[in-house]
C-alpha cells in the first residue's frame, strides 16, 4: 500500500516481542501524529501495554478472530497493521485480510544480521520476504550510488538476559493472571505452564550452563583438529517449521550425522551448536549420543549448549544449518555454508547446493564479493541497529524506526527506486 505523507495513519498492533517494545513504539507513533491501537490475546500482552484506552482484548474463540479483526479494522479505519513474526496462525490470517483490504503490513523479526540489528520489512519476513524475489543484480544496481562504510557486527548477543527475563514474566502473566482470556491457546505445542517452567529453569541454570559452555568451547577451539559447525535452531522456531524441509530437529540431525560419517575425512570433527535460547524441550543431546554410537563417531562429534558463536566460527572449516540467520555469520567470514531451508540469504552465489556427504568431503566456498553486496543491501534497508529487549537497544531503534514506518514506501522499494534516505546515521554505537 502506498500512501501520501499527509494521509493520517491509524495503526493496529498485534502481538510483538516479549517486553515493552510495542508499548514504546506505540507512544512514539502517537507522538508523530498517528493513531494507535493494540489487540491483546492474553494477560501477557495486556501487561506490557500501558495505554488502557487503546487496548482491545480478544477473548473470543480462535475461529472468530477473522470476523473480529475485520470489525476492528473497519471501526477504527485502520491503515496499517504491525506484528512480530508472520507465520503464527493469528498473524498469517491477519496478513491475508490486511493484504486483501490494501493495508500496509509492517513485520518485525529478529535481525537477519544478529545480534545487534533487528529486521523491519513490509508484507512478510524470512521465507515470505521480498528478499526471496530480489536478485543480486537488482541489489547491486540499487547500491550503485551508495558509498556507506559499513560497521562490523559486534561478536555478542547483546540483551540475552533481558530476553529470557521478559519471556518468563510474559508467561507468568499468562499462567497466573489469564482468567479474562478463557479461550486463549498458545501458538506453540507446549502449554503456558510448561513454557513458564522452561523459562524459569533456563534462568536458574544459566550460570551452570555458562561454565559448561566455556569448558566445551575451549576444548574444541584448542583441539587441533579441523571441524564443521552445525547451527541448530529452536524446533518451535517459525522459520524452521514454516520454511524448512524437516519435521523435527531429530530428522535434521540424523541426516547430518549420516552424511558426516560417509563423507568427512576421518580426522575431521563435527560440532552441533544449540540455539542460545534452547530450553531442552527436545532431547537433542540424547539424540546425538545415540547417533554417535550408531555410526561409530565417538570422540569426533560434539555438542555445545548455546553461547557465543564468533570464536567457534573463527576456526571452523564450514557451517551447516536449515535456515538460521546465524548462517550469515559464516558467510561474512567467507566460510562454506550449506543451508537446507528457505532463507533470505539462500542465493546460489554464496550458499552451497552440494549433497551433504560431498559437502563435508570438499565444501564449496562462497562468492565473498557477492555476499558483501548482499549484506550491504540489508544494512541499507531492513536491518535497523538496536534491540527489542534492552532499554539501550530500544532507544536506538526508536531513533530510526518510526520514520521508516511512516514512509510511503518500504525500505527495499525506496532503495531500488533511488529514493532511500541517507543511512550514514545508522551506525552501531557501542
């Protein structure tokens, strides 16, 4: 949807990241002259929205969501909807309705270039992103007039503790205070109580897990052997489930270990790195131990529970993933990468299409210059410095985000048409 700058904007926010980000965004949009409402689906949504007058609770059964949304959009003359993640059922249905009505659709996600950027797009993200339809030639043409010296991403996650804390607080609100939302059902397979217990367990075990990671990482980095890194994702991650070919992490791990046993030189090792937010709801370690015994790979296959990725990748021979955004850290280092799902970086110029056994035997290197152009395009468009969960990260986002949302064109179109605002100000401030 393209609107003139003078058209009054009326935003409807659906579910956002855990924590106060959407509330802060709503205040800034109102300051800029827009009208803003928020639909809440549970007590966790309500807890983090501070303007009661603009809060719209959805308490009906799930099957009434489409009709309810159409009524809200009509009653408030909504021009824009904003949401975090585009494949959870309530959001997928909302996007379909909004697209039919010609509304602007603002989609937030974790950064394609984590950890210090978030992703802002129009219409869809990950496998539904406009990036899936853009070629490198189109990106290079758009970049022809850009001469920004790009910042390097910091080698740390940033606001992990705040992320886990807000997740635990959100699920506590849903678990203990959700009486006014009797029809709420989580979009994931686990119950709210199970989710809350997993968050609490993760918070309690963080110091112990950090020590285990440090020891295991030190052993791998100083082992003196060539190794390949598997970038695992959360099994309930929307990108893994909606844009990947595997029904479970177990299926993915079986394929990888079999391929490694067949193709990798006998002195090479394989390191499975769990996602930093993995809460062990899937028995990945036990599954891997069984596969190691089955294929006679004792001592050659390792498991790391989360932690920092940079130091591990610095010494790795290659990386494998379904479609994790962490794959871009491998490409940024010029490492061979094999990805199996739909990903915005899944371009043939820099992602290998080799069979997995052949990849482990002789992985093809990416076209490093092509990837640098792709990364440059992302930093000029959809990657916004800052974060959802820390106060400092939110402040940095707000310096740029509202202007981008109020722009009549999306970030990709603006750059492709030569109308993008200068981005020199979007440097990472450490």
